[in-house]
C-alpha cells in the first residue's frame, strides 16, 4: 500500500509559486519519481480592511485586495523524495503544507 504525500503550496505571488512548483516537478523527473500535478485551484480573492490609526475613531483607508494562488502536487510512494521536498527551505512568500495518506490498492481486499 503506497503512501501518497499531497503538497499544497500557496502564495500571493503566482509567478514565484509556479517557479517553485516547476522546480519540484523537475527534481521529481530527474529522480524518476511519480508525481501527479500540479493541480491549480481557483485563486481566492481576499479583502483586508485598513484603519488610518490605532484608535477607534481613526477612519479607514480603502480595503487592500489581493489574490492567493494554490497548487497541489501528489507524490506517490517515494517517501524519501517527499521528505526532502517538505524539509527544504522555501521563499517567505510560499506556504507549504503536506498531508500523508496510505492508500490501498484497488482489488487488494483490505
């Protein structure tokens, strides 16, 4: 039963995010690792209110709007590669989450 490591990478910088995902994909290809993805998700549009001062009556600036981009990649098996990818240092603008799941083979009866 293989382990599947799902990496979820998010960033407000789409170009940097795509560069990091491309690096992971290239590393996987060089090592012969089975990689599924990247799977892009619809960007989340966020809106953050901004106060003009710290006091309660300071008024507000126009809200700050920005997009958060998400890519997911699945590493099937190859636990050493998945560990290497999750432990590497990423740019501050990239957030990485890893989820490990053990999947049963279809028709294995377990």
